[in-house]
């Protein structure tokens, strides 16, 4: 069962702004270190002065493109459901998860 939600904007993700920022789509920018400087491999449309937090890609947690595509599709479906008001209260989800992991 879902709880209908309303929003004043059709593109609103129906999350508090602090959570929208936390769960906003990630931007991945590939770069290479040359002469001690990070050189971005492709142009970007990020605004001038944007601060980036870099993470070293050691390849240890790399996913296959098929996995990435499946996750992105699932996220897109979830956002559409949220926009349509098809939400489940977090407390209900937590109770369902706890029930799944109760010792028998």
C-alpha cells in the first residue's frame, strides 16, 4: 500500500531539500594526473568555480555496465513513482525489513 503525496512542482523528487542534494544524480568526471595536476579528460558544463571532491578510482568496486544500467533504470522508475505519489512511509518499510530478519 502506498501513501499519496502531493507536490507543487511536477519535477520535485518529494524529498526534503537536504535529501534531494544528497541523492541527486552523481556527476562522474574522469581525469588523469599529469605533472602533479589533475587534467579532466572531457569538457564539462559545470559552472565556473564549482568545488569538486575527488575520489581515487582503484577499480576495486567497479560494476559492469549492465549493472550500472539496471541500477539507473531502477532509480528512474522510483523517481517516477515518487512523482506520481506512489510512496510508502519510511516507518512501514523499516517494520517490513525488521519482520524479514526476525529470528524464527
